[in-house]
């Protein structure tokens, strides 16, 4: 086997291992427990999306599935681990696959149309942030932070409703601003992560409803919140990384 092929395989294996660990840590380091479904809110989607957007469907699928599964096991959510392996792998794989196909769609519309469409997506995401925060995370909130998270809350704070409305406006303006200063591919990147996130939401809903016998609808907004945070955090960071290291686009 040629040396450059071996080097490429080694590099890809290393990247996959690193992002698998990052997904696991990101999932564990910050959690909010949801008693009604025995599930929890986490920020693991951020790393799943970054792995998929930067390095494609294989890295996104492996890191998303295996990293998230190990996080479930280490956190004691054994009943979620088998489903997480499959659902998060499909999520990461879909995001990476769709993002690689951006050239098939970006050429169908003008740059101006893509910028306007991305700004409209920003309005939708900002509205989701405001609505989910208002309904589920206003008032007294318990945070668990650490690896592994402690048994008792790390901190208990009061979050006013106004915070979520302000954050929603900020998110809308942020995505709109990035859309108008970036190339049209940024819009497709956002769409790719949303499709992957919706697959994750549907997957956990079906698993909880059919196999765990819990009120699965209660965690749908929580999972949508995870998807939304992942989109907000991952896509701008990926754009910065790709501008700094343009070879990652290839």
C-alpha cells in the first residue's frame, strides 16, 4: 500500500477517535435531567455536527453513534445506549452526507435567494430558542456540570423569561449576519444539520414510545432544543475553521 494512502487512513482514524471522545465529553460535561422521560438535555449535538460537517458522513456517524453511546453508559442511562448508537450514527451520517451534496442544491438558486432563505431559517431557529426556553427552562433551573456530572446540582439559578426572548433575537441576527457575509453553502450547512436533528428527534420519540413506554412527547421539545443549540454553535464555528483551514472543504 502506498505511504500516502496509509497516512490518509491513519489521519482519518485519528480524527475519528478524537471526535468520538469529544462527542462523549460534550454529552457528559453539561446535562439537565428530564424526570418525565428519564432522559436528559445535553450539548453533544454540537460535536456531532462539527464532526459531520468538517469530515463527512463516516466520521460524523461513528463519532456521533459511538461517542454518544459511551456517554449514555458512563452516565448510567443504559436503557438509552442501544438506541443512541443507532440514532446518533444516523444523525451524524445524514448531516455529513447532505453537507457533501451542497453543490447539487446551491447551484439551483442565486446567492441572493440563498442568503434570504438562510435568514428566514435564522428567524425560525430564533423563534424555537425563545419558545422552548420560555416553556421549559424559565424560572429555577438546576445545572449539572462535570465529567461525570455530580449527583447534586452544580448550581441552581433563576432564568427570567426575558432572557430567552433576548437570546432568540440574538440568534436570529447572528444567523442572518453570517448568511449575508458567507457564501451560499452556509445556508445548506444549516439545512443539513436541521434535517439530521429532526431525524434524531423522530428516532428518540419512536424509541421512547415503542420500547420504553414513557410519555415520549414530553422530550420532543428537549431534543429539538439540543438540535437548535447544535446548529447555533456548530455552524458558525465550522465556517470559521473552514476559512482558516480551507483544505478541509475538499
